[in-house]
């Protein structure tokens, strides 16, 4: 059974349909990039997968033992979130909240997961630093470590390189791909950068208020959409 399957999905706001005709499935360990112009329905679909927005039509089902509460999520940051007055360790540990159930305190396993993910992302030396004092690239690594603490099965990443300089962006893309390859963690990432999407992803979902394309990256490279948005020479 597919790790995630969406069938005949549609979403509406105030009675107006903003996204329709979404049909796709991904297997465990896939790397799906959701692309499309601003307002095409990318964030709406991600909110649906997270259970934050009910579809007006269709269904979202999870397989491979995945529960909706086990999805690791890295959202786009707001100004308020960038100025969050907590330590790096506290932010990373908060990724364990959904797995605590009725427990009131973190346990040894929670602390070990936080330490492991900080070390893997090279931020263990920042553990006592205030999150709001970090650079944009460092903050994104902290948020990625937080998302990794929530799951080993599926990460949802909403524009994870927005606002980063080219060096930090490239480092973030490489980290995400390593997590995907080494851990077998599935990745669903929203991106405006179609060139980077076809470089890293195994599958592409292209939206434009409806599903314009879903398939492997190799298939996307040969599509008319890729020729329009990426260009034949760069795809």
C-alpha cells in the first residue's frame, strides 16, 4: 500500500473551489516536489495532508503504518516565529510533543532523538543559543531537526530555502536529500524553484488550481510543462 494516497481531491474556501482534480500516490522513501505558481493550491494541499484543512471532495489515506500525527512538518516562517525566544534545544525538543501522548515530561528517548538530530545537522554546538539570534540558515537547520524529531517516515517541507542565500540553500537541499536517501524518509516539499525540484526529487506534482502533472522526474522532464517552466536545455 502507498504511504500516501490522494484521490479526487478538491478544496474550497467560502464556497469557492481553489484546487480540484488531485490524484496521486507516493511510496515510502519517495521525494515528491510540489511546484506551481503562487496561489496554485500548493499550500492548501499541504494543509489538507496535515489535517488542517478538510477537503470538499475526495480522500487522503495513509499506508505503510504512517499516522497523520507522525508527519514531520517544516512550515514557512513568519516574522514572529523568527523572533521566538527559546533555546535551540527547546525548539528541537518540541518536535517530540505529538509522540508524548499523555506524558507530561520528555523522557530519555525524546532527549536522545533531539541530541541525535542536532548532531546530524551540525547544530549541536548551538544547543544553548537563543533561536532568534541565529542566522536564517541556522534557523532552518533547527526547524529541520525539529521536524526529524517527529518522524522517521514522512517530512512535509514548505519552501524550506525561502530567504536563504545560495550557499545556505544548497546546503539545505543537500541535507534533505541525504535524509531521504540514508534514512528512507519520505519527503514532500513545496518549491518555487522548479530547476532544483527536478534536480533532487524523484516525483513532481505540478499544480495550477488543478493537477497539471504527476509522475516521475524523468517523465516530467519530457513534458510540455517542463519545457514551458524549466526549458528544454536545463531540464
